């Protein structure tokens, strides 16, 4: 389609809807609020159409390979730590399918899932809402790390909780769920650490701990490279055992395409580290419920949960 033809099509659509879909006073053009709403709504409808086409085709021939386009939204830390390997495995198993991953903050991942612009999302501390079903994937270990220049790094014994009192902590921002869970664990051990800086993402926390010779509590998988290179050292503290729950979220009233179901199943079965359990025993949703999620048949009468999510 030529630019002129596309422009005329948009103008005809605007006349039909009696609203402006594109703000032509800005360069480059941007969608108006109405245009964004229309785009998001159509994206969801097209995804449902793709799912219907998949079901009809499979009804006549189960031998057809997995095809189609999967769009997944993920928080940054999960996207950087997990998605590269998952994407590589998906391409190997489903070479005729395409996968697009969008990295965003948690509230944006929930918004994209609710609006239907992505097939599903990947978040930490997953929570269900009236329109979104959350399924727990795994509990990710968190570790206490320090710069090798920090005095605790030279300790040749297991650190006692009392030794962390008033030690400077490179912390997550106070409004984040991960920070709240860390604070809760520290309080349970009677530890009061001195906050030296508060940051809103994992990469910044890692960098500050390295540069400022500090101490941080962070998801283990996100610091594998730093631990291997020696720029950070893992510390062992008595009683300090933290995990970060990870999960996937999907709109309750939308069926996943066959390609999206295949990728979600790959995620749920994926092992990340030695000894990692597949589908933890304390998963919030049973395997039967998970199967219903894949088919998009989860009922809408499930209990509502708080939709507020942490930034990491």
C-alpha cells in the first residue's frame, strides 16, 4: 500500500469514527488517545482472530506445525535473564513461528496484557486481578553479595545476622515489592542495615554495589556474570533465605493461539539452573487450572486481587 493510500484509509476511518486517530501537528506523527485506544482494541481482536484460525486449521489437520506470531511482554530483569535462552529454544522447536519480546515495567506489562496487545506477560510477584489470571512459574533464589573490597568479603566464616547491623546496603526503592520483602526478612532476623542509596532497578543496584564497594541483596541469576568475573562476591549469612516469585499473566477472557500456548508451555517446563524444580509445589494455580489458562477457558468469577505490582 502506498503512503497516499494509507493516509486516505486513515482519513476515511476517522470520518467513520468521528474522531482524530493521529496527531498530525507532531513530527513524527503520534496516535491520539482515541487512536491508541482503537489500536489496542484492534490488536486484541486480531489476536483472537489468529487463535480462531489456529483452532479451525487444527480441526482439519493435527499434523500442521506450529506457526504464527507470539508477542510477550516481560519485566526487564526476567527479559534479560531468561528470555534469550527461552527464545533460542522456542525457535529450535517451532521454526515456523515468530516471537517478539517487549521489555517494560510491571504496571506496563499488566496494561498490555489487559488491553490484549500481547499474548501474555512475565512478571515478578505475580498477582491475579479481575481481568488477569496469574500463574506462578518458580521461586528465584536471592543472594547477599558484596564488592570484593568490602570488609565482609574477607570473612572466612559464615556471617552472623548481628554482623550485618548498620552495614551499608545498596537497596531497592522503598515502594518496590522486592524491597518490602527484603525488609521483612531482615526484620525477622533482627537486622537493621544502613541504607546508603535507593535505586529502582536491578542493574543499577549491581553497579552501585560494585562501584561503591557496597552490599546488596539481589536475584541470583542476575549476578551470575559478576560472580564469575569476581566483581561481586556472594556472602553466606545465617538465616537469610530469600526468593523472588516469578510468573506469567494472561487475560482471562482471551484464548491463546497455538504458538502462544506452545511458548507458555515451554516456559513452564524450562529448567534454569541445576536442581531447579519445574512447576514448584506451591504453585498458586494447579496444573488443571494452568491447562485451562492455555485454552483461555478460565472463568471470570475468580477472586479479585490487588493489581498493584512492583517495578522489579
